[in-house]
């Protein structure tokens, strides 16, 4: 593979996200894997550690593909990473949600509201469609101060 620059990594993110949203999960997983492979080469110190945001989104793809063990491994990696550097707890909550561990995810979201540690800006994403109408999730979005159009789109 030719030498690449960090901007290549940024192109793979939207490509993988778009493919995942269109249901092209295998292709999205390949884009994420390529991105991680490139990131692992640590392009002249450009990156440090794993990208838990990418892990969070990839965990949804993996669970939909039946690769639960891979998603669980990502959770373990993200939790380990949080011991050595700041990791947005929303990323860990997202992985928990992908694994169907809603209670753990909700606890992190709730704690994030109290500490202002979590980033609710991506909670309305399609990855949360399975819980979009659950009262607890809607309540969390409202308390985070998101506009009603993001809390209950299309209603």
C-alpha cells in the first residue's frame, strides 16, 4: 500500500458511516478495519491510542453481523484505554447499547448528564434507533437540552 496521510483516515470515516447507514455492513466493517490498520501504523505520531468513537460505531456493525465477540473485545479495549487517557464515556455507552446492555449504557448517559462528561450530540444518531422511543432515552435527550426535532424526529 502506498504511504498515506492522516487525511485518508478522515475520508474512511464518512464512507464507512454512509455504508453502515445504507445497510452495507460488510463494506462498512472493511472500511473501519482499513482505517484501524492505517491508524495502527501511527503515522508520524499523528494518532495516540485507539479511536473509541470508531469502536463505538463499529460495535453496532459487528453486532448486526453477528460478531458479538468482536464488539465485546472493542468494549474491553475502550475500557482499558480509559485507564490511560480520556475516553468519552458516550463511546463506551454506545458499545454497551450495541451489545444490548442498555442498563449499563443508560447509567453512563445519566452520569454523563450529571458530570457533563458525555457528549449527547450524537445520541440522536441512527445507531440508537432501537431505543429511540423508550421513555428513559427520550428523557435523557431532553435533559441534555437537545432540540425537540432531535429528540423525537418526525413527530
